[in-house]
C-alpha cells in the first residue's frame, strides 16, 4: 500500500496539471478567436443621452481595433437596469458589453440592497471612458450670486429652499450639500434634467445639481445662475464659475460622474485583457477624445483595475450619504 499511494498522488497531480493546461489552452484559443462575430454594446437609456452618445463615439473605433462590427443597442427601462440584466443573460464571451454610468451602477448599488447585479462582481470593469462634473444652479429671482449667498438665503427662507431631482444621481449630491451646510430643503421629483432646470428658472425650486450641457444654455440666457462646479477645476465653457472648493466649501467632496465599459462576469480572462487593450487604444485616439470633449465629457481611459477601485470607493461614499441623510428611494 505504501508504494501505491505515491503513485496515486502522482497520477492525480498529473491529471490536475493536465486540466489546468487544457483550460489555459482553451482560454488562449478563445481569446485568439475573439471576436468571431459582431460585438453588441448594451445602453440602458434612450438615444441621445450621455450613455448613448459615448457608446456611439467609441463603437466605430472599437470595431477597427477588434476587426468586427460593434453595434450599439438601446434597451431603456428600470433606470438602466434592463440593459444590464439582458447583457448578463447572454453568453459571457465578450460579444455582449455594457456601457454604464454612475447613477445606474454605483449609486444604484448604494441605495438598493437587492439589485440583481453588481458593477464589480457580476460585471467586469474594462475602462472608464469619460467623466463629467455637475453644476450647482440657482434661481436668479432672489439675487443669489454665490454658494455662500445660497446657503444664507436657504437658512433664512426654509419654505423656499426645495430642490428638484430626476434621479438619485442628483439627489445624493444635493443631500450631501445639505448635510455639510446645514440648509433645509426637500427634493421635488421631476421627469428630466431639463424640467428640473426649468423649475429653477421659474422660481418653483431654489437650487439644484445637473450636468453642464443642460445648464449652460439656460445660464447663458440669464434664466438661471450657475454658482459653482463640482470637480477639481473650472469648466472651460464657464470660466468665471468657481469650483465648490474655490467657492469656500473645501470639505464638500461631490464625486465625479462617469460612464464606463463593462464585460459580464465569467468572460475568459484572455478575452477581458484583449478588450482592455482595445479600449486603451480607442481612448488614446485623438479624434475620440475631441468628440468626447465636444459633448462636455472629460476623456479618461483608465484601465479596468483602477476603474474597479473607483467604483468601490464611489459605492462606499454614496452609501455613507444615504445613511447619514436617512434617504429612502
């Protein structure tokens, strides 16, 4: 028996090694054959929105790098969840990708405990494609010209300090601002960002957070005032508008909003690496970067692991605000 056991161990070890090498060879073969058909990018919102714009800027260049057509499919519904669920229902072979955003993924994970997906567990971050800052806009009807004046007015007029929101992506920054400044105010729901800003212009609400492409035309027309921008520096389109820190509120860390590319969990590692390399090449293309800037996004391109850490940090930060403000969605 003593001589049989070592032989048995040897046989088992050889079998295990053979299985590992076979698996590796299979994975390498899959990657070498990938992609062998068109790649589809799922977008969880309708045509013309930020996710859709970025997907359609990236797709043609990604097709060049992969050597197969890349098709953008809009699957709106359930705040972007339907697109993610559909992608997860498809084979995890890299032929079905997701373009996802902060609110749809990180914020949703922070506020809904039973989501049927997770941005770093059931999805695989490939690259952060672009980011954008939020503008803090206020009504021009009360002579408010700065964030400090906004805080003073809101505290003196609590019945007029409500803010509009069409998404948790706007509610959470507003609630963080309230927590840090001590101002009152309730969220008033609206269906779109444009309706939010029009409510401020009409004096129905006092202030709000929104993405710059919606805010800038109204600000230039004098209908609303832009008091500050989130992020580390000023927006070139609004050079006279300070950042939140420059406006005197250094301790308010309102995180950048982002849009990124994802594969689904279970995709072979070699295929993921191939996609990451292709995304890096796409994001290094000057034409892609200029087109992103033209629609008010800051091009990024950081790789998957760095993007994954950013998402995890975001989820924690947003969860902390939800808990501190006792928010219910």
